[in-house]
């Protein structure tokens, strides 16, 4: 762990409405767009009743930049009006990490 | 955000083997046990091909304590030998949080 360089995670937890028309197209667009963002390191996204999406970033400035990206702002607004009943966003500093491979 | 008190998140990302006999019973036991741990704040868990479980804790000591809990050590060992192809554990400090309710 000596050389571990901290980075950031955004934990996005959500529940969706029953009718989420237009959501999957927008999610696909955002998936493409986020990869082009400065400081983006990767993302994992899983949904059952609750959805958890965790994106990883080099620093807080990169997270802020993505939050304010113009097309992402439109997606966020649509999310609040059309798709999400509830969501929670947590900005986290990743301090340690370990991995297992079988 | 003035009064926000930082806490910790453990992001556990994993892929499982095809045959995971005994896993669901153990997962149920661990779900019960983790709730009794000192400093435990909550947990969200979702699985498709990849699983993401995020648990929330008051401090690093509580995370360390849970990692070393005796029944949990048995579960971790079984996880490595029997159930997981791969997993990653990230210890994170939650620095900011916001929520949306429709």
C-alpha cells in the first residue's frame, strides 16, 4: 500500500419510477460522454430494485467538471423530473484498496 | 453541508463463480451479523453480472473490527475458495453527500 495514490469515488444510489421512458437512451449517451471526461478513471453500475453506480475520478475538480457538463446537466434535470423517485450522491476519497483474483 | 460529519464507505465489487453453493445462506448470516457490529451505519447491495455492495461505517476502527470478526473471517475465506472469481475492496472517506426526493 506504500505507493497508493488516493483518488475519488462518486457513489450514486437510486430508485426509479415505474415508467422511465427515454432513460436507457440517455444512460447510453452519458456512458459514452463520461468516458471522454478529464480525470475519469472508470465506472461500475448495477440495478435491481435499487441501483448503485460508482464512478471513479482522479480528483474533486474532475467530479465538479462532470457535474457541470452541459449535456449531463440536461440528463440530471430529466432524471429529477422523469426517472428517479429518489437518489443519493456521496463524494468519497478512496484511501485504501485491495483486490483478490482466484 | 456545514454540519456534515465524515464517515466511511467500503465499496466491495465482485464477480462470482457459476456454482455458489452455500453462498446465499452465508450472505444471510452476514447480513444479520453486520447489523450488530459497532459503528455500522447501513448497507446497499446489488448484483447483476457484477455485484456491488457498499457498507457504511462511523470510522476506520469499526471497519477493521468487522474485517477481523471471527465468523466474518470464515465467510471471507469461503468467499475466496468457493464463491468469488474476483473482488475489489475500496476503503473510502465520505466527504460530501446530497439527496434528491421527488
